[in-house]
């Protein structure tokens, strides 16, 4: 068969061209494109690693800044609490002074009122002695028909009121 006899001639030629085509493909793709793709992948990996490192540094800087902020905030809070405590102390002292002044005024008013009451008692007691002496003198003069010395009647009434 002649078709089989020609197989050797064409087969060797096809193998040759196949090796040429695969060789060109190997050099174009294997030696030209793959290294560029690998370089691109390596650059992306490096860029990702650099971005992660920068993000970690930024996180650490943010944590440091937050810690400093918290420290400042706590210091400011302590200062504010100190100011509040100082204001409370001053207000308490001012209130105590006002209360002391008011108490002094109340005590003075109370002492004056007690003096007026004592004076009114003395005046009332004096009037009671006068009324009692006049009544005793009238009773003795009506019942006994005697006329007594008003000073004697007053001293008797005073002695009776003093001793009961």
C-alpha cells in the first residue's frame, strides 16, 4: 500500500514541524511570558506584604495614639474631678458661713424675744401683785371692815406669792 509507504516521509516531516512549533511555543511562553507573569505575581506578593506591614505600623501608631489620648483624657478627668471637689468644698464652706451668720441672727432675735418675754413676765407679775394687793385690801376692808396700810398688804401679798 502506497499510503503506508509514504507514512515514513511525512511522519518525519510532521515530527520535525511539531518539534519546531513546540520549541517556539516553549521559548515564547516558557521563556518570555511565564517569567513576566511570575515577576508580576512576585511584585503583587511583595506589594501585599508591604501593605500589610504598613497597615500593621499604622495600627500600632493608632494604638499608641489611642493610649496617649486615654492617658490625657484620664488626666483631664482627674483635673475636672479635682475642680469639682474644690468647688463643692468652697460651696460647703460658703453655705456653712451663711448658716452661721443666719444662726447668729436667729440667736440674737431669740435672745431679744426672750428678754421681751422676761420683761413682760416681770411686768405681768408686778401687775398681778398690784391687783392682788388691791383685791386683798378691798376684801379685808369689806369683810372685816378694817382699813389696812397698802404697803403692808403689798408686802404680805409679795411674800405669799414668793413662798406659795
